[in-house]
């Protein structure tokens, strides 16, 4: 989940592990930003499968009724793990739900970088100016497997995957668009890849050279500005427990 601020600083929040929980959190963050008068817009990203979860409805309803400046960005890529959209909903995608909440919405070609950029900018401006939520549905396709434990060829044809990968890939489309206007070529591509590889390797070396963080301290200090008593008590209990069993908790190895 991310917060887009109208100031140069952009605040980024880590994603929660359980999918869809970031959606009501975004509504809450937007409501808090509104109450504090920070002139900010919150945007959260999720798939169409997340829109089938129970957290989706209260997030939409709270955002709409409380007039929260939040952009709900739904990536409809055709599959919720192995469940195709035909088994997820019978209506017109996710965007049709916005009307029931009294929420502005827009559908966009999710494989067109320029279209997505323009629509997101429009949604942000609308949410900021009107202090109201917006739902974006970006129609796309998940070209890869859902995870390392997933084999998507078990529930969809290889020909289908290859079609989207070869003919509809957003990077390929953008590159062709730029090449047609003589904004890009193979030489620039090679130069970019070489430069990015160098930057990545430099970042890896820099990260490896840094001292290890203090695991117990960071574990408890990454949520609250001022650590509340019950968290301090948990930290104390864990420290004592690990001191009793040092052989089982060798944190120097991690």
C-alpha cells in the first residue's frame, strides 16, 4: 500500500501479507489524512481476486460514505491464482461495483503504460480536489505463474500465455511505440541495460557492506512512534527467553 503526497516527499507503507487487507487499510489511511488536513491521496493496488474477499466491501463503503481521498487500483489480470474471472463474477468486471457505492470509476487498458499513467493522474487529481474515492480497473493478463509453487499451464493453454506475452506485453508495446517515433533503438536499449546492471551490482555491494541491523530492536520499533507498554513487555519477554536458550537462537547467523 502506498501513499502519494502532493508534496515532493512520497510516503511508502509496506504491504500486508494477507491479500486484500491493504484495501480497508488504505481507506483508513485516507480518512486519517483527511482528518489531519495533509492534502494527500492514498492509492492501494490489488487484483480482481482480492475484490472477491470480504475486506473489499467495507473498504469501498467506508471510503465512499466518509469521502476519503483514496484511489483503489484493481489489476484485473484474468486469474485469481488458478480461478479464472468467469468463476469469480458474472457481472461486468470490478468497475460495475463502483456505482453501487456511489463512487467514481474508470476502466483502462492495463497493458498500456501511457494510458495507465494518464488515468492514475486523473484519478489522483479527482480524489484530491473532491475528497472522494476513485476505483480504477486496469484490464491486463498475468503472463507468469502465480508463484514458484504454481504451474499455470495446468489451468490455461500455453497458446493463450504466448499470445499475451508476444503480442500484448506492455514493455514490448511501449518499445514499439517509442521506436515508431524514433525515440528508442537497439543501441539505447543496450546502453540502458548495461547501466542498470551496473547500478544493481553497486546497490548489492553497498547492501552487503552495511552492518547487520539489530534484529530485536528493529522488530519492535518499526510500528509505533512511541513504543507502548505492552510492546515493551513483549520485547522484554522475548529477550529473556532467548537468553535462556542461546543455542537455539543464534541471531548472528541470520
